[in-house]
C-alpha cells in the first residue's frame, strides 16, 4: 500500500476542496481498495478508490459508464424535485486536467464525495430490506431508458452463467493448484445443477428474455441508508451494465436474505431468511413491476438460487485456481465461502415452492 504522502499526492491531482490530511482503509469489498479521506477539521470529505485494474481492464470504459449512470440518475432526481441530491447519487470529482480517473504509473484512482450521515449494513432487518428493494428497483427503472449501447460491459459476460461454468470447467481441467481432490463432492453438486442454471441464456437466444441495465452487485452493503433507515443511494457502480434482470434481485437475496454470513464457518447458521426475501421482493415489485414481464416476475425466486449458485461456482473456481481473483483472509477462505454459499443454495432450493407461492400475488 502507498504511504500517506503518496496518497495525499494522488488526491492533489483531483479537484478537491479543503485541507486534506489523511486517507485510511474503509469498507470490506473483495475487489477494489477503498479509503476514506479526512480534512484538518477531522471531517471525512471524500472516498478514494484504487481501481482493481487486473479485473477492470478497461478503466476508460469503466469510468465513462459510471459517469453516464450518475449523470442520468442526477437528471432524473432533479426532474422529480428531489433535494439533497449529493447524498442521493454518487458524485465523482474530475482530475485537475478534466479526466475521470488518475493513473500514477501503476494504479488507477478515482475520488467521490463521502456521503455524510450515511451508513451501510452487512445485515438487514425486514424494514431496511423493503427500502433496499424499492431502491434497487428504482435504480433499474431510472436507467431503463438509457439507449442501447450507452454502457459497455466492464467485465464481459460478468453474470453469464454459461461463461462462468466454462471458466469453472477450465479450472477443473487444469487443476493448477492441485486442489481438485479436496473439492470433488462440490464439483459434482455443481455439475448436477448446471443445465437448470443456464435458463436465462437459453431464453435470451429464443428471444423470450431481453437484456436490461442492471447494477450486478446488489449486495446489501452497496446501499447507503440515512439515520432514519431510508435509502440515500446505491453505490459501487463498477458493474452497472447490460445483462439479465434476475441479477438485481438474486444478489440481494444471496447477501441480505441469509441468516449467516457469506463465508460463515458455521454452516448451521446459514439459510434463507424468508422475511427478508419477502420484504425485499415487496419493495422491489413496487418500483420494478412496471417494466418487468410476467416471465421475469415468475422467475424472481429462481434469481436467488441462480446468483447463489453462480457465486458458489465463482468462489470454487477461484479456490481451484489457487486464489487469483478474490482477496482472501485465510488460506482456505475461498473454500469456506464456497461451502457457505452452497449451504445457502440448498436452503433456497428447499424453500423454492414457498417463494414461488409468494410471487402469485403479482401474477
Ligand atoms: P467495494 O468495491 O470495495 O465493495 P464500495 O464502493 O462498495 O467498494 O465501498 C465500500 C464501503 O465503503 C461501502 O460498503 C460503504 O460503507 C463505504 N462507502 C463507499 N462509498 C461511500 C461514499 N461515497 N460515502 C460513504 N460511504 C461510502
Ligand atoms: C465482489 O467488490 P465486491 O466485494 O462488492 C464481486 C461480486 C461478487 C462479490 C462476492 C467485480 O464484489 O461479483 O458477488 O465480490 N465483484 C466483482 O462477495 O467480481
Ligand atoms: Mg461494495
């Protein structure tokens, strides 16, 4: 990591205000490095991020996408007569020479305003989950009129299940870290479900499903709430791109509607939290129903299983590959994550009938 002086030098490339004195680690994402920037009065002013360039290889496209999305949402909020807009959409600062990021010779950096009096959660209540559902539905709805081609795919095939399985099969075939024997049982479980989990790609080829603009990382900690539990805004916009609609309900079910943690070492704690699923879905349907097709609505619970399956596949692929993608905090972290996600998947499968029944009120 950089020294404080180096970080302050990076910050000085941007059109910041105030006398900035420190930049310290913040949040617990698996991909980028996030830092909070404080001024000489002790106030947090900005969020500085080092973009993971190994994963987001086209930083120009990435930052253009984010600029397009935040400008579009800002216009919508203005048209609605919203106040306090700087807390309701992320505001990125240009560099002094007018660029959307700064390259220091080895890393790419960006800066946005810190949202004051805001909070994100790793676990939610049904009330917060209902608000989050409305917010993600509204986010998709506000972006639903972006013209085709307005956004690029920052990670090509990001939520394409067929592609993720291809990567998984490549890893199994190559077995580069010699870990395959240890995970044979999990590999079989993945294979058993492979065909059923590629429905969206198939329906798309048959012309029955269209692509929309999705957030694609609707983790519960990517929503900022105010002190009264109302949503301020959706953050972490790196993966906003065209894709299948189930992504944005699926990843919330995966992360919010889990009684345990994403990487819980105690599998007994992991399982679907039905009240969270129901309240998120209720909120989401309030803002998203107008643009969803009946087929998409009926598939929403499948979205929870799909995104949990996809994450199981992605964590296991990374474990087999020797931990090259996700930041890990212990040697078997990716295996622990895989097992916890698989346990959640089994629980979602057990509750599938109940979840489908809940959707009937909108069909
Ligand atoms: P990552 O890609 O590492 O998940 P995020 O952009 O989601 O990065 O940021 C990580 C955490 O930092 C968030 O969960 C949130 O708590 C906090 N955070 C990020 N941006 C802001 C902001 N503009 N204002 C306040 N807090 C923020
Ligand atoms: C990554 O950056 P973060 O932690 O929000 C990943 C998501 C995964 C998630 C699993 C670009 O998100 O797709 O679902 O970890 N982001 C990328 O926790 O791969
Ligand atoms: Mg995040």
